[in-house]
C-alpha cells in the first residue's frame, strides 16, 4: 500500500500557546471544516490529552461516514498528533506543529495516509478533496485570527 503525504504551513500572528489552545479544543473542528462535508462531532473526551478519543460523522461524496480518532501525541504548546482509529482512510496520521517564528507562530501540518484504490483514487478524489479542505481551513483561520503571510 502506498503512503501519501500532505504538508502545509501557515503563519499566524498569535502565540503557539493561543493557537495550540484553539486547535486543542475539538469543538473548533466544525468551524474549520467545509460545510460540504456535513461534519459533526458525536463525542468528545472530558479532557484533551494523549489517549483521548473523538468521534465524528461526515459525508464524503454523499456517503455517510463515521470517523474515530485518537490523540497519539500531546505536547502543548508545540505539537499534537491525531490518528484515525476508524474512518474513510486505510490509515491517517495528522501531526500539528506550532513553532514560534517572526513574532507569531508557524503552524505546520503533516498528514500521512493510505487510501483504498491506490494512486488513481488518490489523484482524482482524495488529493483534490484534501486540497480544498486545507484551503478552506487556511482561509477560515485567516478570518478568525487575521490575515497571515506565507
């Protein structure tokens, strides 16, 4: 199975502590997800920490899906990792990093994932969807925290 990688970065004029706090609050996920995914949180842990689990529902290309993730690394305010336990991907590991830079924070995302159907599904369905999702998130973060520079 081929492992694919998506890497993005965005600078925001906020401290790592502020941004980690925002991302560490799973209730903020809905506002960072495009409406076309019909994303809804079904269950949240009492406290975000390593081992915490979150359950979501979404629709991908009209297909209703369940997505369960676990926080597999929790290192405030520097990084955390969420790993799909159940969901649409064969595997999904999303590392969020927050680096103090130029009076703000450089946020870096690294997602490694595997898809059923391999390179064809990746090229025509998954990669375009992920690009749209992360572009939406970037624009939404700019709206919430102010315009950033690259």
